[in-house]
C-alpha cells in the first residue's frame, strides 16, 4: 500500500524549512504557514451553499379583481373575508405550481413569483412552467365558479414568463433568510407580467424557443419594457398540443457501433498491415461525444478477438486531461506508469525497482545507457554518479536523449510483439507530450508500431499542427478519420438498439433526433436522464415509457439534462461533486479528501456519483483518481458555482497543493499557479507562474515557458508596486533567454531592458550584470556593434565593481566573441585568455570551455585549421559529455567551417546534418543560415550547383525572417559567388553590391571585407579589371592586417586571377607564393588546388609547358582526392590545352572528354534551363568549346548531351 500523500510536514515558502504539519507559523523565520483561506477544520462540505448559477424559468402571476374587493370592504369582518378569499385563491393557484414541481419564491400581495429549475432542476422546466400557467388559468376559472364569497365580477389572472440564467440561493440575515433567485431573467419575467392583460400568458423568445413544439402560441408585436434598450419579442400562450400515448416494450440498453463501418474497416486494415510488420499513424478527429473513444474501444475488442495471429499486440494508453495540461510529458509518463503497472503517485522506490527490472529485462547490458533518461522522465532522483553523466544543465540535450530513450523502449517492445499506442483527448495534451508523439511518428517507418491519436478539431491546440505535419511527412503511414454526426437513420438505429422498443412514437423520436443532432453521447445522456426520472422504466424484463414525452429541455450544452441529474443527488453529494469540478475534470482523491475533510461523506458521495454514472474511476488503488464521465457534466457542475465560491475553493485547493508541490516536484507548479490565478490570489499566482515557467524550461517546453512567463508578467502588472521585484526580474530574464533562443531578438532585448530598469531601481548589481550581458550579446549576435560595445563595457565595469569573478569571466567570453566578430583578433584573444585563467581558478568548466572555444575559433581564422579541428574535437567531446547542447552546436558550427575550407566535404556534410538535427529539437533559428551557407559552399566546390543554390536561398529566407543583417550580408555575398560561378554575372554583381551595403550598415570590418571580396570578383567576371584590382588590393591589405588567414587566401585567389586577366604577370607571380604558402600552412586544400592551377597559367604565359603540366597534374590529383569537381573541371580544360600545345593530341583529347563528362554532371545539377544556358555561356565552358573544335570537326556524343541539357 502506498504511503499517504497527506503531508506530514509543512514547507515554509519563505525560508524553505520543514515544520510539523500542525504548526501555524514557521519555527525558523516566523512566516505564516496556514494562509488566510486555508481549509477550515470542519471542512468545506459542511459550509452553507450561499448560492449557485442556474438556468431557470420564472413565472410572475398577478390576480385581477382584488383591488376592487379591497376598496369595497368597509368593516373588519368584510376585510377578513377578503383576506380569506385571497389566501384561498393563492392556495389554489399554488397547487398548480406544486403539481409541476415548481418552487414558489414569494407572494407579493395578490401576485405569485414561481421558479422552475431551482432549487431542483428538471430536464423540462420550461414546459412545466407553461403547463403550470395553463393550470392556474383552469384552477382560477373553477375557483370563480364556486367562490367562498360572492364576487362582483370573476377574478382574472395575467402571467409573464421568461427563461434565463440566475443566481439562486439563500438571501437575508441571520434572523430572516429565504431562498430566492436574482438576475435580469427575473426582471424580464416581471416586466412581461406588467405588460400582460387580464387572461393573457406572455412569454419571452427564450422560453418560446424551448417549448415551441409543445404548445399553441400566438406571436405578438415586440414590446418595450423597462430596463431594456430594444423592444423584446414576445409570444402569447394559447394552449397545449396533444401528443399520442406511447406503446411499451423496451428491453436492454446496449448497442453495436453504428454509423462507423468505414472507420472500423480502416482500423482493421491497418491492423492487418501491423501484423505484417508495417507501422502506421491514425488520427481520429471529431467533436465531443461523437464516439471517438467508442470507435477505438470497439477496434480493440475486435483485435483482441482475432485468432489468426498468436502474437497479440501490446496496447499502451495515454490521455490528455484538463487538469494535467500543464504536466510536462504527462501522456508519456502515463504510458510508462501503466506498462510498469504502477499505482497513482507511487512510492519512488517502487517506481525505481520496477523500472530497473524492466531495464534489465529489455535492455540487458545497455540498461545504464537508457534507464537513467526514463527515470528522469518519471521524475526519479538520480544518484550523483548517474546524474553527473546526464546533460541536466542543458534541457535541450536532455530532451533529445529522453526522446531517444522512449523511442528505444518502444522499439524493443515492438521487436517482441506489435505495439498499439493510443493517445486520447490530445486537444488537452501538454505541448511536450505532443512533441514526443511527433517524434514517435518516425518509428512507424521501420517498426510494427501503430499510433492512434484521438482529438477534437480544435485548431488552437498544440496537436493540430503536429497532425498537419504528420500527414505531410508520413503520407504512406498516415490516415485521418474524421467522425461526423450520425445521420437520422443511424440515430434511429441507435435508439432502437438501446431501447429495443417495438415502436417509437414519431413525435418522441423526432424530439430525440433534433436535440441530439446525431451525437451519440447526447442520445445516451438524454435516454439515461429519462430513465432516472422514471419516464422510461424497466418492467417485467422490458423497457417501457410510462408517459408521453412531449418535451425535454436540452440546451446545446446539455445543461438542462445534466443539471437535473446533479439535482437528484443529496446535498452533500452534490457539494462533493462541485468541489471535485473545481479541482478539474480528473480529480485525485488525495486532493479532494482534505478539501472535503469528512471521509465518511466523501466515501458515500463518490460511491453515489459512480452509481449515478456521473464519474468513473480512472486509476484504482492505492490512491484512486476519478474522472467526470463526460466533460459537459464537469462543466455544468463547475459553472453552477458562483464566482466568489469558485475563487474561494480554488484558493483552498491551491493552498493545499502548494504544500504538496514541495513533495511531488516542479511539475505541480503549473497546476498550483492555475488555481491561484482562478482564486485571484495574485502574489502567489506570480510566484508559481514563475516556477511553472522555470519547470517548463527544464522540460524543454519552450513555448509553454514563454506562456507561463507572460502570464506571470500580466499578474505582476495587476499587482503593481506589490509585485515581488526579485520574482519579476527572474521572470523577465527567463522569458528573454527563451525568446532569444526561439529567434525573437527584439522582444528578448526589450525583456532584458525591463530587467535592467528594475535592477537599477532596486540596486541589484548582479541582475544588472546579467541584463547588460544579455542585451550586449543579442546586439553582438545581430552585429549591432555600437550598442553591443557600450553594453559590454558597462557590464564589465559592473562585474569588476562588485568583484563577481564568474561575472567577469562570463563578460570577457562574450566580449571576446564581440571582438572576434569585429575582426579584432588580438583583443578577442586577450579576452578569451583572461576568461580562461579565471575559469581555471574558479574551476568552472562551462566558462573554461567557452573560452577554449573562442581561442580555437581564432586559431582557425589565423589559418591553423588542422590544429583548430583537433581542439574542437576535444571541446565537442566535453560538451557531449556534459550535455551542453547549445554550446555543442556552436562548436560544431565552427568545425563545419574548418572541414569546408580543408576540403573535407564528407565530414562537413555530416557535421551540418548533426547541427540541423539538433536544431530541430531546440527550435533555435539563429544557426540555420550559417549552416546552410557553409553547406552550400562545400556543395559548390563539389559541383552540386543546384543544391548549393537551394541551401543559400533557404538560409537567406531564414535570415530575412529574423532580420539578421550579418547573415543577410554573408548570404548575399555567397549567392553572388554562386551566380558568378554558373555564369550569371549581372545577377552576381547585384547580389555583391547588396552584400556590401548590408555589411557597411553593420559597420563590421570583417563583413565589409568579405562582401567586397565578392564585389571585386564580380568586377573581374565583367572585365571591369581596374575596379576589380582596386577593390581586391584594398581588401587584401585589410585581411592581412586583421590576421584572417582564411579570408586572405580567398582574397589572394581572386586578386591573382584579376592580375592575370589584366596581364599583370609580375604582380600575379608576386602574390602566388603567398597564396600557396598560406594554403599549405592552413591545410586549405581547395585553394591549394586552385593555387597550382593559377601557377600553371603563369608557367603557360612563360611557355613553361612542362612545369605547367606538373602543376596541373598535382592539382588534378588533389581535386580527385577531395572530390572538388568544380576545380577539376577547369583543370581538365587547362590540361587539354597544355597537352595540345605540347603536341600530345591523345592526352589532350582525353582531357577534353573528361572535362565534358564533368560539365554534364555540373549541368545536370542545375535547377533550370536558364541557369544551364548561363553556365554553357561562361568563360570556362567557352574554353572547352574551343578545345572541342580543335579535336572534333563535329560535336562528339558527350558534348551533344551537354547541349541538349542546356536547350
């Protein structure tokens, strides 16, 4: 038996100390432990229900003729006789009300105010009110025929009736209290009685709508009444309609699944594929009550009856529930709990024991690699050694590992038997569970796993977009089944099966069909209500209708039927039900019990509610969890409470759960926060919304975190000066960090600015430092260098002023990145070195790794590519070990650059793929343009021209969406290079100019240098050689002075080509040695290839053909080795020329053919005819055509193919 969840100690929310459960004040700091509004000793169940919200029909009836009798009475005896007459008349009229189980609210002189629907509701209260009104007319007519005293004229009656929502309850003082109803609906009924004439029964449109088929009405002109701006529509009741008596003969209440034949077939077809080893995804969509769960239940029954396959499937169930929406990963936790056969809120030791046993059974020696992540998902505390091996400090990395662990668990289960996962009510699922489900979709591609998702068509729900993506991403596995209301014929079949009546009266059938509107749940509830009210009863083994069913008051929300069912409960049972509804649609007993505070009443109430079929047990022993059987039942019970009653109960629940929260963990913060919000206890709501946001961050639920933080700030605004400044600071900081990660830099900066303002107001230097660093880093990452510089300097001043060594190291690392992006490598290196020394003193591994990363970046840019790669291998290994996913992605991004420039294209592609995959989990868009650009750069050199262009465009789209000028400048520069490479020179010039403009706006020497390199290249392609030489010479001086070896190599290559094109051979010769020396030292193989090619051009100019051929052969061999197809193309053309002038025609011809083959592959990689034609008109393609004409009088087959491709 599980230990009770009733707390044995109370945790002080101020100092965190544990106190005995019966203490009212903390023994350590004096803080009050039992806040105002805590659970009273005698429990809420015994408190008076002051009122409730109900839908009722109000009747005002006024007797005409008493005024004249009063005026005529002259003696005391005559007055007494009139009073006796009035009382007898009122008594007779009252009996008409009692006959239809109405409630007489009050007598007002010779008038009666009656209510139908309070204090007890019936499903046909409007009808009863109208019948009572007609009965009063009949009774008064009989009274006039035999009055207790002579009447000068018969008494008359005029009546006003209205239906609407009221507040019903006890009103008055301790000396005199009475039950009454109040609200606008009462006023309207009174006004209708005022405008009615003698003998008239006037009613509102609301009442008419609910009774229009049961009575005879006369439509009257709209009338103007006091308190209403516009005239109201009214009807006069003239009489009741006749309805035939029903026949008897009802047996049974069970029915097969009706109207879902197609959906059942699809499910069974998918099951057949599952048996053959093919997974699938089925989404069942439909409004509440249309039979989604029934469809899945029937499918399960058919599968379990299947005898053709001995390997029965394993069924795993998870359900999204209203009170658990804020529980992160709750559906997945539910599945694990059920698989492990755990009770609700189990003892952690039991969970650990069963989890470890499962791990040993399923994973064997690999259990230690998987089980800790499942344990984290289940909220188990890990021992220090195991915890140290997990990336607990990086929520994104931990999330990914948890996803993988869940996937591996299901994969192993699927190896033993087919698995059917059923997720119900996903419109209520927490966003993180939805993410896991989306991840699990991929398992259906390779494993016999069938995932069934049941949801309502609520587009605002988290699952809706996942459904859309699932249909797109898994077209061969995905099926959506949309349930629609039953047709009238199908509904008739359902009614017939449920009641098994020999003949259903047509009027009754039509009434049921119209009110249910094809919703099986509505039909079920209506019929059950009729049975409970005795209209339908079982007699001698058969169902029978005891009387004519002329009307059943069923609003669209079923409020009438459900309120009637609730009112049939005893008062304490009803009170328990209302309290349970405040907890949520699902309510654990351990939360309900202390609120009710009477175990005997609670046990009886839960038993009666189950018998009444209003609730059901969701999880049995040892700590039962109950669930309202229908959402509408829950909603009706909740909405029946008045606002102040709900807020008081929410406060009681929140106060209790806030103490329980300390025992059960952070996932309860969201629930506690929700109750405090609904109780309008704003200080505590602020505190727990902050905690809920932090918990969501730790669980990788970034969107949820933003929502919680935003709500917290809204609450802080309500509190004004009473809001706790430290909490508000933490909320702004938390939201800013998530917004920055999610690609909303301006909003993140705004939040840090708010944080900075508050921190300055309360003189919190530590918070100021964090805010300044946050603002500076965001400005720096978007290359707003002027703003970034100011904020960094101020942050460093603050850190040094308060002696915060960690703050100093953190700021130095950020400042180092800032100087690095400015191109100030010496300053950057000094910052990183100082940060590294401080981190070693502090023994702070994250700070040390960040500094090491910065120094390795500088090594890379200074041309020490091989050494930088080795450093980054160590750094990434540490990040993986520690689980720092964001920093891992940063390090991998730099490795991508290093691999690209060292022509290690395969490693570059693998690295890019890993970054993009990690990015999917984090949702961080900032790195995507960078990764896409360098991926494109490598693809360009490999001759994958179309892919390169596509990646550049995709990266630019993301950069534009983020308004990231640095990424836009870099992307347009490389897009210019792409256009120049394929022969679209004017487009290349346009992009290069745009890149320069963006770079100059950034005021970044580094980006100006890179963009101008492309501008000089464009000028060279367009033979504007003077401009090209001027720009490239200036850029080369900048690159050299800044110490950016990689950029200097790239600039030198273009500068040498411009010199050659301008016939400045001496200058070209002077630069070529520097290029080759840097390329060799930096291991930049691509530019070593191109350097040897350029050297061959110089040798050819000097007619040193043997030397030229030697350089070309070296270049060709390295191009083959690195798969540098684009470079190899121009090398083969040059080889053909050298062989030709050397008199080696066969070798020249072979080189031409090889160059043509490469050209065809290059053309095939291009996306359209326009780009292929441009490439064929480029300089190098022209040289190839010249060589073809030398060797072939007519085009050979390869060239023909190339030409056809271009055409």
